[in-house]
């Protein structure tokens, strides 16, 4: 028997307001054709004033708990990945804890932008395997619309708001079920290629997203293909063994190019960027939940998760559902 972090349930939440490319074109100098051709995005959800990173995260967490058949009182660890916390402090994870009515447990945020969920998943995996908790909530939640420059068509068309969550449970398994391997990377020398031009210790303001799109694209395809190869090598498997890849939903062209580089057929890649745009740390768990709920991803499937974000940070995880 081997102690592993096993996926027990998934959940997601989206803001009430959905914005199409055509609606966005009424606000900025762009068009549906321009956005779809370059990104594959058709819609995104934008949070209303009463919808925050914590409220969306809590809603996704409730769905994941229900899917796992657990109560908030069963959770011993909450890790929330976000680049858009409700406040500088306290951690939005503690707000989620309060909204769920969960009793005293470990709760903290992880900041690794679009890779945040992979970082949080890796931390939770390690903590569960060392006995810190029996059940963990790992959440990616973002309100990226709060940090967009709505006059900059190169960035404002790319992002959306939302949340995704998973429940992980520490279980002794006799087979290869659960998280099999994770790999994480960071290269801070590229931080000025994708960043927010504000912060408490620099400008004292929240700031807006800034990006060098071509450079991000180039690094993303190279780094994501490499890290997927790393996690597969860690468990002695190849791309042909994978049932599903759940990639970060940043840009359909990046997703297609990464899959092609690995020789993965498009029908084994979960794609939601057309409906949600780039929801940063929420992107992978949101896509995972939808693929689980619509029956594509099933018990026994080998699934690879991957993401890259500002920093640059990037990572991947491989798990048997």
C-alpha cells in the first residue's frame, strides 16, 4: 500500500455576467474575428461588485465538497491559489474558510499567477503525504477583471474571472490512483514580460496587467512541452499513455502548439478557453471540473495538468483519477 493524495471531488464557479467578444468590441477597439483568430476566446465571465475571489472560491469549494461527500468540518487544509486576493491580507483562504463554516484548520494563499493551482496542488500533495491533514481543499480563484486596463486591447480581451476547486484525500492505495508526480519551475529573470505594474511595496496601488505577448507565447510552448515530458518521465510513461491533458486555458494557439510538440491528439486535450478566456490560477481546476462533470474524464483515467504564468512560473502534475 502507498499513501497518496487522491482526487475525491471537483467543483467550479463562474460570475453571473458573461461577456461576448461582440459586447467587448463595443467598449474597446477590437472585434470578434480578431480575438478568435489570435486566441480562440469567444466569451469570458466578469465579476459583479458582490462577487470576489473569496466568494467564488467558496462556491467552487462547496461543489467539490458535495462531489466528495464531505463536510467543511472534514477539511484540515485549505490552499487558495490567486493573483487577485480580496485583500493584501488576510489570506483569501481564511475568508473561504469562514464562508464555508469550516472549523480551525490550516489555510493560506499561494501566489504563482497562472501556475498557482499547480503550485498549490504540489504543496497540498506533500502536506497530505506527511500527515498534516486527511482532506484538503485546493482552490484556484481569480477576479482578474479588477486588474485589467480596459483601454489596452492586447490584454483586456484575454482574461476572465472564475474559480475551480478540488478535494484531495490522503489514502493508502494498492494501485497507481492519486497524484503520481509534480514538477515546478520558476525563472524570475523574465518577470518583466508578464506582470502587474503596481503593488503595496512599490506604487501602493493595485496596478494593471502588462504583457509582452510574443515572448510569453514562445516561452510557454517550450516550457510547457518540457515540463509535461518531465512528469511523464518521472513515472516512466509516455504521451501515448495519457488519457487527458488539462492545460492552462490561456490561448488556443499555445494549447495546440504544445500538444503538437508532444504528439498529443487534439481530442485528448480539454479546451475551455473559448468559453472562459484566461482565468489564471482558476483555469486548470475549472477546466478539470467541467471535463469530470460532462463525463469525459472518468475513474481510472491518467490525467496531466499543466500551466505557465508570470514570473515566469510553470509546472505540471500527473494523476490517476
